[in-house]
């Protein structure tokens, strides 16, 4: 590998990123909804960039910028960004996997400034309908001044490697990254830039076309809002006292709270990775019902924190003409759970423990108990997460002895989890009045008047179930398990639509 070439590419990318971070109009245009998007003509003039998207009509440009305050010290953020495992921990909903291929150069005396890494990562939208973005890239860190760091990412072609990418989308990351600035209160101001050239080798699924083409699916806003939410969660993990909304007496100690938070974190990470399995398994379409298709994949489960055997993951995505915030509240509220949970037999559910995960009341962990059930020994662990880019509600049955282990502060890493749940995102549609039809938008697109989160007129909801099919590692997908999961998803979707008065959507 040509390390001097890599160093040159990284240095040029850093120069470009700093100019992108420091420039305003006309390079960046603020749209009606407050999003900052790149003016392509100004960019090409400023950087003498070849108009590659004009030469190839199949290439789209996605470019956005966002900034905000993050509840974490700048140096800690820098250390986490330069560690592939911590990077996945920070962004489990976006980064499905990442690894450092080679350390090209190291910073001096433990300082990350000057560190250059060759990395690999896969980025996801939490749906089986959207292909992952797979890329090799250089990550370079530079301290700009005291308390201020810039980290740049830029795609790097490794000969003969890209051919292994199975994705139907070829994505090239132009200089992107962030500026991290320490604030006097111990927090950081983070300014984020995302800049992509994307060639879709196959059409994007109609449900996600607007969200992806608007640049929201992989844009700066999603990265920053996810970082803010996760750093709030870390801060809550370190707080020793109980939150005022915790139900008193159930979780007796700070250690118990931390152990429960670790258990729920593993549950959410397991759920996210089930949507894009790491073993190269492809989704298979099981059935196409009236308005959605059920897709499934089988994988062998051998991790200590999962049940041993073969697990069937099944997913379906639907569109509803309801804002994401309303859908999220419906799923996370234990009082409405009997309306959609077909496995609860419409039994009421009581919240018996509650841990706040952030300033938004929707960011929390709950332990739920169903009434009038023969399974008195079984509880439901649930975590709900929300930020401006979307939300999740993830849950998993856990037996009482296992919950007691976690609540007492013991190591929860061997408690087996097989989570199911929902991902909710805005539909990305630019015109509320046209919410009934899907708009297209092929070609280069860098601006949008699409609202995020609560401003969106409709929601994309992915329903995910995981089922232990067999304890035998050689098990195949049987007709019985296909029927079971089809019925489970079909009935759940029917219940959701009926409860939200969307039966005909």
C-alpha cells in the first residue's frame, strides 16, 4: 500500500473539509426547513471539481451540513471516533459494522492528532428494503487549535476489493467529517458534513425513494442527532442517582441501573444487526401480501448472549399517513400495547420499572409485565429511542430470574436475548399534499424542503420479528416457520392499521 499517497489524499481531504466547515453562503444554502445543503455550482467553482454527476446521469450527489451541542468532552469524542469498535457503539443504528484495516500513521504521545487510519464500514438504513453502503476509506484526525479537532473521512479505492461488495448501490464518500470544539461546560460543539457520490445500480424501493433521494437517509442531520442521543444515554449511564421518573424501589442500586442499561443496549444493538446480518445472508421474500412484502433470513446463533440454534429474522415495511411522533408514542406506550401485540392476547400490560435515557421522555428503558397470563415468570424488556431522524421501539421477553440478575447489578452479558421491534422514520416526501403518491426524483439531488421527524406527513414503519426456529444448527426454513412468521407479521400490521385508523392505507 502506498502510504505517502494515502497521506496526500488525507491531507487534501482535510483542507477541503475545513473549507466546507468554515464557508457559508453561497456554498451552503439554507432551505425552508432549516437544512443546509450544498450549492453544487459554487462547490465546483471553489474546488475545481470535475462535474462527475453531469458526465454520468446515474450518479446522485448527497451533501448536507448540521451543527449542535453534544453532551460529551471533545477529547473523549475524538478517542471514540478513532476506535472502530467505539465508532459502532456510538452509531449502532447507522454503522452496521466497522473495522480498522491498517494504522497508516499514529499521533504523538497518545494524542490522536496526526493519526491516519485505513478503515472499512457498512452503513445502513434500518430496513431490509434499503441496501447498505459499503466502503473503504481513510480517516484522518488533526488538532486545529487547543480544544478543537477536525476528523475527515474520504473513500479510498483498494484494487480488487470493491468487487466483493454485494450492494446494489455504489457509494463514494467525498471529503466528509466533523469539527469538534470543546465548550467551557465540558460539552462539545460538533459541526458535521456529509458529501456523497452515489450510483444506484438498482432502483431504490419506492417506499424509501424520497427519504434516500432527499439526502436525509445518510445525511449530516441523522449522524448528529444520533450522536446527541447516544451521548445523552452515556451521560445517564454515569449518573449514580435515579431519574425522577424511575419507579421507586424496583431497581435498588446504581449498579443495578447500569446493568439494566447495558442489557438494553445489547438488545438494541442485536436488533439493529438483525436487520443487516453480518454473515452475508441475503433477505428472501417469503410472501407479497396486499400492500407489503415479508422478507426473512436465517442465521446460526452462537453468541453467548443469544439463544443457541437457528434464528429466523423476518421484516416488513409499511407506509402510514401519520407523523412519526404519533406512531412512536403508540408503540412505546404500555397502555396501547395490547392493541398491536398479537402475542399478548390483548392482556393489559403494566410498567414495573423505568429508566430515563435522556431529556426526551421517549428515550427510556421499561420493564413490562402482562396481567392475566399463565407466564407469570416472563417479563418484557423494552427500550425506546427517538431523535429528529427517526425512532425505535425494541423489546424482548426475559424471564424473572434473568431480570433479577441484571437489577442486582451483576454482569448481564450472558442473559440470552432475541429482540423484536419497530423502526420508524419520516417518509421524506417533499409535498404533504401528495402524501398519497410516491414522488420520484432521479439524478443529482442536494436540496429538499422535507421536514424531519415530527414535520413529516407520513411514516415508514419496519416491523421485525426474530424467532428461534430450532436448537439444531443445521435447521432449514420450514414451511411451518414461514407460515408462522407470515401470520405474525400480517396480523401485527392489520392490528396496527386498525388501531391507528389506517385500515385502507
